[in-house]
């Protein structure tokens, strides 16, 4: 499995970004997708998750109401729409794929998100 994130960058507080995670190698429909982030000096944290069929989503309390995770199984791509961004959202964001049965998981290389004026 290969995961390639894109869409990161520099944005002002209150702005928006949409991250994409392109999946290749196996059947995308068999994998739940997650977005994690890691800020300098902090542990990696789970931001959002979506089930393999897209029917279930979960969010960290810190991003509820601001971030939306989604997936397009026809395009083998997962997304993270981030609105009302805050400086504390600054981090490297990683895409993670988890097989629904074996729980084997894969990581992308990460994309930097910087929220600053």
C-alpha cells in the first residue's frame, strides 16, 4: 500500500485547507482511513477517522465542528477538510490506512500544515 498526502501549506488563522490522501496498492474499500497529526515536541495524535464504507466517522474533541473527514472510494482518496484553522492546528499531518480485518496499517509521508499570520 502506498499513501501520498497533499494539500498542506501555510494559512492564516481562520482559514481553510483540504488535505488529500491518495491510496494505491490494494483494495481501498477494505481500509478504514485516519488522519493523525504531530506538532513539534508533541506526541502524534489521532485527528479523525472514517470507516471503510464511509458510514462512520470520529473526531478528536479539539477539531469537532471544524474538520471533516471524507472518502471517495471511486477515486481511492481520503480527504480532510479543515476550516476555522487555529495556530494550535500547526503540525505535520499523516494519513493512515487500516485493514478492516487484519488491522495491518500503513502510513503516508506526511504533509506540513502551518497556521500563522
